[in-house]
């Protein structure tokens, strides 16, 4: 849109006429001066000196114009520093779009910086957000993104900040409090948090649509550090648990209860930070998407060759494999089942329905060329932790199948952003201990009354993932689908 100022500019022909008149006048004046000075005894020298002076003046003017041609315009309506104006305008743009682009005064030079995620509550009044931005500009903090969560009273503003490394969280919190922010929460962020909220939600929705096992992980990445429990409507013993929630869910400050599409309740807890209605609406939308799509597991398989030449197939398993899994149980010895379930062997079949549900984790199945199931590997979501468990039929043990399954399960845990995995076994189960040690990851051991818990600490380094998925059995086929990665679990 053309401004009123530009609309009043003279036409081009007038400007050309003025320039021609100025040119002719300059030529006439130069000719008169040359005739006057040229007849003097020192006339030629004076002309040369004048020419040098004119060239020097023109060069200085050109240098000065280039140096100041890119200076930013001064802010309208006042003489506030450019950093403060940038902070206010960047914050206003971010609030309008859900995530801002530019922010408070850019940090100049190669100064070391740190990313922070900050959430604070401000009064629902004009100027409240601007006061926060001015405070951040005074600390040389850059606002990368800004999201707003309206409340009945006030507004929760969530920032992604880039700050000088010398700035401590306590100092930042004090300045925010002085600017009117309350209930301020600050934690370190990483480069994965640079993705804006709409893009992140769409990515999580895609993961949930492809794999039902992704729903708990998607909720965890959407809501930050939180504890998620899937509480079934029926226990493994077949008794009703009386767990339930209304279709619209329940929000109680730091606890969110959502109706599980497969029955029961998904409970989300975050004691350090209350949930907002906006977060509750996003989480409920993911659960509703899962309910509409129904049970689903990605279909893909790997054909592997055992050392003796036999071929086996590794693939994802679900409730459709329940009959084959029970048949494998019947072929396993009491000792093998006892090492796997650590309890009465007669109850083993009751666990299968729970273990094969994608809601509680991921299961890999191994079948022979004839289609018979001979091994199962489980990656189970256990609140903040993740458990791995293996069951290999007696006749197929000590052929590398257990190590193959374990490596794949740990790789899935890395891709899901898990910090660690643990295995519960008995102290004399040397096979499981050897398989965990073969991962070449840092291990912690805890033993109590014959029960051994081995915890492997994971990293999200790509090299770790590659190492866990190579150097095992030779592979043919299309390969198992991997979950999309969006960074480490926070």
C-alpha cells in the first residue's frame, strides 16, 4: 500500500528538468571560474588544486553515504532503544500468530548463548506483555518463539529464549517478577524446541496416526516432562479396575485424565507445572484422533539369516498374534517361562493380552519360514521409565535371536526419546545379562532377593542408534518402520 508521503513525490519529468538546469548552471559557473583564474600567473596550479579538492570531497561523500545507508529507521513516537522496540514488536507478532519470529535485541558478536524455555503468568491488561519484553531486552535476551495460553484470569505466556550464557536462571526469574510475571517456570531447552507449536502438533498427530503405540510418547513430547500411565479397565487377572473418565476428560491443575479409546484411562501428571486449558484441548485432540483411527500397527518385516543358515522374520506384533503367542507359551519349558515372568507360570497367558496391546508399548515377534512364532520382545512404557523383556522358545535359544531383539528394542527406545531402559530378571539368568552387556552401553545393576534389575542409560546420538541396529544378524527385506524422531524426551 502506497503511503501519503510517497504519493506527494514530484513527477519524473520535473526532476529531470531540475537536474538539467543544475548541470547547465554548474558548467557556466565552472567556465567563468576557469577563465578568471586561468589568466593569472598561478592559474594552472590553482585549477589542479581545485580539482584534487573536488575529487577528495566526492570520495568522502561517497564513503559517508555507504556507511550510513543501512542504518535502521528510528522508532516512531519516541526515542526508545532499537532492542526494546524489536522486543515489543517481535512479541506482539508472536502473540498474534502463536509463535513469534524475531525478538528482543539480537545478541551481537560471537557471544556464547543458552536456550531457555520459560512460562509465566501475566495480567490480562494492555502493556503487560510489553513490560516483559522490555525486561528481556534489558538483559540482551532474544525471543525466538512465543505462545499464549488464555486463562479465566490472566494469560500464561510461554517463551523460547536465547540468552547470554552468563545469565543465570535466578536473575532472569527476578527480572520477570519485577516486570509483572508470576508463577514463572524456567528450564533449559535445546535445538529441537525451535520447532513452532503448530508444526510440532502436526508431526505428533502424524506419528499417532501411523502407530497406536505412539500416543503416550506423543502426549509426553507435547506436554513436556510428565508422567503418563495407561490404566486398563480390566486387570491382567480379569477383574474390573473401575478406572474410567468421561468422554470429554478431566483437568485438575497438575493432573489430566483422558478416556483411553481401548478402554480404561490415560492419566497424565506434571506436579511441577499446572496444565492449561489449551494444553488439555491439544491432548484431547490427539486422543480423539487415536480413537477414530482404531487399532493399528505399522506393517513391515525384516528377513534375517541365522548362523546355521535358517531364515527368520522379525516384525511388529499386536493382538492379532495372541493365539500364536499362547501356542508358543505351551511349547516353552517351565524354567523359560519362570525366567521371563518372575511369578506363577500358570498366570503367563493372562499377561499376553496386556503385552500385545500397542497402548502399553511395542512388541516385536520372530517367526520361522513356516510361520511359527518362536520369540517375543517387548518395549513397555512404565510411567517415566521403559522396560525391555524377552521370551525365546527353548529350541531357538542361543542362536542370537535374543540379542537381535534386544538391540532392536533399545534402538526403538532411543528413537522414542527414552533416557534409559531396564530389564528385570533373575541373577542366574546369564543369557539376559550377556545380552545387556553386549549393547556396550553404561549399565547399572541392582539386586535384591535374587531379582536383578539392569538399567542401560541411553543417548540420542545418531551414532548410538546406528550401532544398536547394525553388526548383528544379516538382514534382507524391507526393514521395520522406525518411529519419527523429534528429539529427546524432555
